[in-house]
């Protein structure tokens, strides 16, 4: 890849081509649990410093963090009746961004009427507060991912800061070929995500253990891509694991056996960091207390957090709790205990923004290559006013799945298992 292409795909500040593309979609900003009351929460996104608050009616608002008076942070301000007051000189703003009061101005002054701060629209769905940061006249329908329409009892949702660019983080999620290497060992024992879970059928375990050279196929969809990894199930059947990629940054991973479905999203915080979202969910039943507990402790796609932060207990400052003796004993391929931090370790090790001019891509990188092409095309289509994938709510609904079926291509496969149950 040329450096100019790498720059184009990885930079998302205001005014950049990829930043403009991201701003066409509803993006997850923070979990509902993080905003129980009016107290401000920082939610930096796409290179913009933002805060989330609730007004007195309980409506969530996402506002620019810097006070327009002299740029002090409104994060330190106090929410009171109908808005937030800056801690420095008391200017007050409502949740639509209007300035209501400038206490230091002479009585009768109307100067506050000329002052506004940025306020972005929000919606609450699937245990998440979503934000739309794009042109008001292009605001899409609310997010319709299947998980975003479920009761919160069916979901476990977290966001974590990863200290590298969103694109290489997302590429890790689309790269099925690393599963039996990077996650070797852990995939056998993780009870939330892996084949160590109680609901896993032993045939699948045998297939994954026997065929370690899966073949990858991709197909374009209305929302983005189907990424299919197929293994030989027996002499006449394939075992397919099919991941959905929905533009610009959403992923749905096939469940293993009867375990939860898994969704991910990678939203740039700035060009050097991203929010890595993880969702485990059942479509038709609540998660059990034991499953929630396992996720809170870092099971599945989640991590155990340093309390009060979005940083994992295992992180780059402690080599992700790498255990060399465990690695040598073969307990896991990396010796890093958590599934997600195994990903974080290799992704952050690629550099803050991976230098894709140095890559040597091979056939198993096909999913990543096709995703890059799709994003580059979406950037161009957005700039020329053409339709872009993943905006239409219908295109966000399909799910991921695994299928055992007679040998055939991904295209000709009966994919009814990917249809959402509730449609
Ligand atoms: S900097 Fe906010 S009121 Fe002065
Ligand atoms: Fe991974």
C-alpha cells in the first residue's frame, strides 16, 4: 500500500476524507451505565474533545468540551437546571449548545445570544448512547444492528481505549487467520467465546482442530462484507464461520455452538488511539449472572479494567501480563492470559499507525485487502455524493453464523441462518 493510501484510511480528524466518512454514521459514544446521572463524562471521538451530560429531563447530550470563553474544560463544570456551567467564569450552556447566561456581563446584555457550542444529536439503544457528528441534513435512521435493538438484560457492552490507530485494531477483528495462532490455547479454554464453553458441540471442536488451513472467501453485501472462513467438516461438507463487516467499523462474529453472539466496533478516539467496543449477547434470552461475571473478569471480548478507567489491568506498561513459563508450557501460544489483550499486544506492537508500505500480504489476508478496498471506495463515493454502504438500517440487521453444508462456494451457500430472528 502507498503511504498516501495509508494516510487516507487512518486519519479521521475533522476535514479528512475518512473523518468525513465516519461522520456519516451513528457511532457508539459511551455506555448507558457510564452516564447514570448528569455528571459529565469525557467522550473524545474522531479527534474532537467532547463531553456527555444529561439534562434535568434525563436526555443525554454530547457537547464540545472546551468553553468558548477561554477554552477551559466544561468537564469540570456543574450540571444544574437545564444545562452545564463552566467552572472558570460560570458561562452556562444548554444541551442544544445555546449559551443561556454570561454572569459577568452587564445587566440586560444579550451577548450570550451570539454564543454557541457544538452539540451533537444522540440516541440510546442497546445499552449505548450513540452520537451523530455529521451534516445535519444527512442524519441517518437510528442504528438498527440486531444487538442494538435488544433489551439490556440480553447484552454485556464495554468500551476500552486501545493505544493505536483504529484501522489496525479493526483489521485484527477481520483477520480470521490469526485465531489458532495468537489465540492458540485460550480459544480452547475461554468459556465465553471459546470452544471451552458448555454449549459447544464436539464436532466443531474436532473440525477446528483437524483442519488448520482454512480457506477464505468474501462477498459484498448492502452493509459491507461477508467474510467466510471454511474448513473441511468431512469428505463432502464444509464448516463455515461467517463474519459480517458493516461499514465503516462494525463487526459481528459467529457464535461457537450455543454460546453468545459477539459484536465489535472500532471508533477512532484520535489518530493514535481508538475505542474498542465489545458486545456479547443472546437474541432470545438474558445473559446469566455467571456469564456477566465471566465477562466482567475479562472473558470473551472483554477485559478486566483498572477501576475508574478504560484501560485494561493487562496493558502495554506491564507487557499485557505476559507469563513466559506458561508460554513455554504451551498453556497458551502467547503466554498472555486474556483473549482481547492478546489482540491488543500484537496490534499496539504494529506501531501507533501501522506502516502499511512495509507489509508482505498473503492469500489469508484477503479479508483485510477487500475491506481496505471497500473503505477506499466508500470514501470516494461519499466525496462524490453517491450512496455509501451501512447507512440503510436494513443493511445493519443481518447476523453472523456458522454453517455445516455440502461443499460449495460462499456465494451459493444457503445463508438464511444470517437473517435476524426478529424480522
Ligand atoms: S473559560 Fe469558561 S467561563 Fe471562562
Ligand atoms: Fe483476535
